[in-house]
């Protein structure tokens, strides 16, 4: 490895470099996990897994990366600088910054996810079709329906990783001596665990956003509260806590964290020097 390659790592990135690395890593993650994303939408919405159209919604998913990641990243790091000017942030301060970043990004994420879900459940609609129909029937509010579950899903996702990622990596069997292998296994386990624990919120989000677009008639899941009532009445508490689609959600989350972790470690070496701190 060259001297330049050793210097350029994820630890030497400046603010712009962290942002760029996050964008690139998010895109790489979506490329490989989009089929799993489609499958969990199908299962949460009552469809069987399909082997066709696995990349429906991929375009709008990619379009969401910059605004959603940008807002979450920007407000998170701005808050962290104010909370910990010295740069040595505590877990509590990181948690508080996560709350702010998640809150600001949630409405924008909800709009993109609404369009994505509609496209995943219907192969004959464009972004314009979805926006026009939703605004005409539900108003602008319809575009951000499901924002509550999205907030909780995002908050628990990031705080779960913050609390568990390193601990799970340290707890790997001693037989896994290779550092890279230990990290990959730990990321897969962390993603699966956090993904499974947040399936409840992802299920509510998918049902509310997919209302009228999938196999269930419109009006079945008009609000989160009524969706919770419908699930308990028809599927019981188990259907609420461990919904159909939980395994797909766990697979998606585990794969996403592995790919995101690997990509975010690999890309900095190839980013230009102005995205790295000057020593």
C-alpha cells in the first residue's frame, strides 16, 4: 500500500469528505439491497415475494440520498459541534444530535418513501402520477403520512447501532481472528438485530404509505392508529410486534450495514485530497 493510501482513510476525512463518503456509501448500499427493500415492502403490504421488478423504486431511492442524508448529516454534525466544542462527544450528546438530525430529515424521507412504496407496489405509475393522486385525494399531508413510524425507525436504528455495534464486535468468538471478518460478522448481526427490533415501525410505515396502492383496498390503513387497531384485531399482538416481513427486514438491515460499513471504509482511499484534513 502506498503512503498516500495509508494517509487517506475514513479517519482523515474532513466535513465535506464525510458527507461525500456518506453519499457514495449510501448509493452502493442501495445498489445491492434494493431487491431486499422491495421484498420487505411486498411482505408488509400483503404481497408474496416476487422475482420480477426487484429494482422498482430504485430511482427515487437514489434521488432521496442527497436531501435526506444531507439534512440528517448536516444537523447532526452542527448539533454535535455545539454540544461538544472540544470534539470529544459523549454517547448522550451523540444521542441528542441524532434526535435533531432524525427529526429534521423525517418529513423529507417520508415524501420519498411514499413515492417509492407506490412504485414498488404498482408497476405503472411515475413520480408525477403518485404526487398528483396523493395531493388530489389527501392533500399535501398525504405525502408525509407515515412520518411518525419513520422517525422512530430512524431513531432506534441509529441509537441501536451506537449502543450495540462495537459491543457486538468485541463479543465475537475468538476463533474469528481476522479483523475484517469480525467486523463483517458483527455488522451483519447488529443490522439484523436492530432491523428486527424496528420491524414494527417499518411495517406501520409501509402499510400507511401503501394504502390503496397494493392488494389491500384504500382506506384499510388510513392512519397509524387505525392501522395498529386493524393489525391487532386481525393478526393479534404477534402481528404487530413480529409482522410478516420481519425476516426480510432483518436481511435487508444486516446486508445494508455490512455494505455501508465496507464501502465507507473503502471509498476514502480514493477520494481526492481536498476531502481529507491537511496534516
